């Protein structure tokens, strides 16, 4: 590859000081056995059993256990080979030019790798394949991390900034979005494999699924290009040209969001499988403000409109969506991530995560990660949410239960491939210690041991003016409200979930003073709410049935208080439709018309089929209907036609169900006729004419036996001298006397509805 330099091979990691530099590098087992043997010899010399044998043996056992532990897990110093946690992830640090591996269960850093030449550079770490690759976004250099050696020496420089590095399965790629090229690389050697593929400039962010298929958006063409088994496949049309396209791998499935039209589509190599029209206010947002994650481990795909705070979780398997609202004032929000029932939204202004719990329909306390402005990167791996700012010493890992472990990436006391006398870079970067101070223990006072320190008196201050004591209510505030009772509070903003013909609303009850009931406001004409009211103890859920699929509805919850206290109304829910995108039609059946030239196509409605329109498509035509059948006419016989039926409603569209209209004419058995008074043989012609072609055979005079009639067609006009009949119809037949065409004045196939026209 022109302009690309590579370094092949891995030098053995130095496992000892200069005294071993010239010796062959021993394997891990050899080094640890040497250490264990040396420790055992020294131990026996200094602590061999004496008359006090039990003490000696206990000491030997303790040190022996320590030796065994060292052999099993490594000693954790420079020069040892660490065992990294199976449930962990690599996190980049621009300030130190390193990648740190953290244990997902504890947050502890259990290994670090120096990234050569990448100090101060932002990096991309691809760890979804079988190898760990790092891309220097500034220089285009790709290196491979060897976790067993904690080195990054295998490298190739691709010589330009702004590249994308993506990997999955056994495949890895370098994508140049500006130049529009895709280069497959060898994950082990980091070198190019095969030629570059030119797709055209302006590519979107690519991704590799778990099968190794690369998906590359082409916004200029409105397509996504899959690379199956490393080779470019046919483009998948997803949008009009020049639409804003972003790609997400949702539980391993490629999903493209057309931010221009506010549409999300699930893809396969064969085409679009399902389409979801975004709602909840996202469809009213500027395209660039619609944020989606690069990957999710869940079929629930979170989508956030950062300009309006509209949040949607779209289930790419069922089509259902959960819609809520996020506060945006004073926040610089990034692409959300979902783990379990919670949505995590990075806030670049504070270095923290907003946490929305869909189970309780409420925001929880924010998670502080760096406590300073920055760019938080979120990804889910091994069922854990990882949060990292490459320009900060702190990161975090969160489990499905919401437990947070802070990660100090700059810690020194971890295995590393540095030479022993190297000055650690992290000496010059901020500490990862928490900013809060631990509470100091109370100094013992007199009578408790220790000396008593004289008390320190605060300077005298002017006492505040005397205030009237608060009014104490004289009655039960839950029955009769009066001055001094707690102020009525507002219920939480309802969370809206779309369903088939319904909308489910859940909300947080008002805090403080208990309302006597909750009412739902905004129920439209033709809709009913169940229950009609919610009591003070819940459950805090309403279900609204009915309403047109094409209409978006928004609701508020009103808390009514007893005894004259003012009612309080929540903020409006996100607007949603009472329907979900339909699935594919079921049980497709094709029945040919009599005589051919078309067929009746019928199917069964999919589940979740509110307001569905079906589109039947065949070569040269299409027809939309709300029925579950459609007649297709005007087709030629003796041909096959692919036909598909797709579904759509205001919420989106489902995958098409396909079949084939086979208009091959059926064979019919008939007898030769009107041949009893003719002394001449009856000719079987090669074509339907006596004026061209030749004989393919003949029937003897007076033959009236059976033949197989395939179809009928028109040809030369023939006259029957005895029956005084003229016809230009010919039958295409097969028989023991020959195969070809017979004039229909000797067959009468034109009067048999079971015989189709040939074309």
C-alpha cells in the first residue's frame, strides 16, 4: 500500500533486567518456576524446621501459598505477564498515550499498554473482534495490542487523519470517509489485505456486525453498502440521495437512521426488513440534533433529539416505542446508551451521566464520572456500560443493577511493559483520587484517652432577626388543606409507550402531600382511559384505547388534592401514536386466474395491524389496498413473476412477504376430433402455420386418440372442408406421433376453458 509503513513481528517482551538482555527470553512458566524455586530455596535456608516444627511448617505453608498465587496470576510488576480480567475493556488515554484495561466487576485497572507515538492523540480502540486494535485518529497509525505481553508493537501506518477503524468476528477494516475508500486489513498483522474498494467520498460511520459483515453508509446515494465475507455486495437502498444517514448495530443487527426523514430502518443484505417512523417530537428536530449510539447490546435502540429533549426507545424487533422527555437546559447532551431498563445520557458540560429509569418513568441521580467538561464515550460490552473521556484520568463501569465503579486509568500499580527505570507519564497528569475528603476520625476527648484540644470559638455574629414560628395546621391535611399544610406538588411527566391500538402512560406520583386521586387529561374523541382515575396509592398507570394511527396524542396527569388545595398538572407527555409498525403479512397464497394472465394474491394480517395499508408489487406494476387480497391481471402466460406484499401504517412498515406467480399453462388431455371422414393424414406442424415451418409428425387418417394439450395460440387460418369451419387457433401438443402444433379445427381447444393461451 502506497504511503503505508508496517512493522512485522513481535519482539519478546523483556522479563528481567539487563543481566538477561542477551539471553533468550524464557517463557512465562520458566520465569515463574525460576522465581518459585529461588524463593523456596531461600525459605528453607532461613526458616527450616527446628524443635518448634509447627511454627516452621506454618511459615513455609504461607509463603508457599504466596508462591502458588504468583504462579497462578502473575506478580503484577513490570516484567511479569498479567492475567487480564475476562470481563473487561480497554480504555484510551490521550494525555498519557496509553490504553488501560479495566476489570468490569471491580473497576480496577489490571493492565496498561503504552501506545507508541500517540501521546496527546485521540484514539479508536476496536475490541469487538478476536484481536484488540488501536487507531491513532491524528496520524492513521494502526497498532495491535498483545494482551499477554502488554505491548503494542505490531503496527501499520495508513498515513492520514480522520480514518475509521472497525472490526468484528475475524474481519477488520480501515475506512477513509473523506476519500470514500474501504481497505480490509489483517487483524493480526495490521497490514492491508487485497485492494482498496472505492465507494465515493462522503461516507458515514461504518460498523461490522458479529458475522463480520461490514456496513458502510453512502449518504450521497441514499444507500448502505454491505461487505459480506470481506467482499462488496449489492447496495441497499434506504433513502433519497443526500439524506443524513447514521448506522447503529442494535443487538448485532444493522439499523440505519435517516435523520432527514426521521425514519429508522432494520437492514439485511437483501434489503430493508422493517421501518419505524420516529415520533415523540424527534420527527420535528433538526437532523444533526438526532443522536443515536453506534452500538447497543439490546434490541431497544435509544434515540435522543438534543434540541428538544425528546427521547425514544425503539424496539427493533416489535416496533414498540417508549417516549419520554429529557431536560436540556444547561446540558450538552451526547448519544444515549441503554442498559437494562435504564437510559444513560452523557452530559459534556459536567462530565456526568443523566440516568432515566423506564421502569419508574423518572430520572435518577446523575452519575459523576469526570466532574469536569469533556467528551464522554459510552459503549456496552459484556453486559456492562463503559464510560470514558480520553482526556481525563477517570472512567467508569456500570452494571445492569446501576452499580458504579470508578476507574483510575492513570494508576501506576498495575502490570505494564515499561522498562523499570522509565519515568511514568502519569506523574504529570491529574490524580484520579476522588475530590471529596474522607471524614477525619474524631479525636478522643477527656476521659476517652488522649489529650483534649481547646475548642475553637467562631467569631461573634449578629443573630438573625426573629421570625414568626411556622403555622401549625389544626386539621388533617389529607382531608382539609389549610395554611401550614405541605404545598401540593406536581406529578411526574408521563412516559408514553405505543401499542397496538393503545397508549400506556406511566408516571411518578407527586411527592409531599398525598393527592386524593390522579386524572388523565388529553383523552381524545373516540378514546377511553382505563382506569378513569388512579388512587393515591397507585398503580400509577393509565391505558388509553382507540384513536387514529395517523394522529399523535399527548397527555398530562392532574393531581387533585382534598380540602381546597389547588390541583397540580404535570408537563405534557411526548406525543405518540396508538399503533406500532406492522410486521410482515402471513400465509401468502397465490391462486392463478382461469385461463392465466394473472392471479389472486391473498394473505393474513400480521399482529399489530392497526390502520395497515398493504402494497402488492410485481414486475411492471403495484397496487395498494387495505384488504387482505388483491387481483393481479394483464400478465403474459408461460412466464413467472415475483410478487411481494408489504405492510405500512403511520408508525412505519414491515418486511415484505414474497411469492411467485407461475403462469406456466397446465397440461390438458384431449382427443383429436373431426378427423373421421378425412382420408389424408393429419399433420403435426413445427410452427402454428401451414405456410412456414415443416412437419413434426402426423396422425393417420381417422385417428381420434388422446393427446396432451399444453396451450393454444394463433397462427395461419385453416378451413375444415367437411365441417365448413374456419379458425386461426392452433393447439400445442405432445403425442406418441410427434410434438408440435395441430390446427384447432381438429382439436377444439378453443372451446375448453381449461386450456390456456400460450402467451
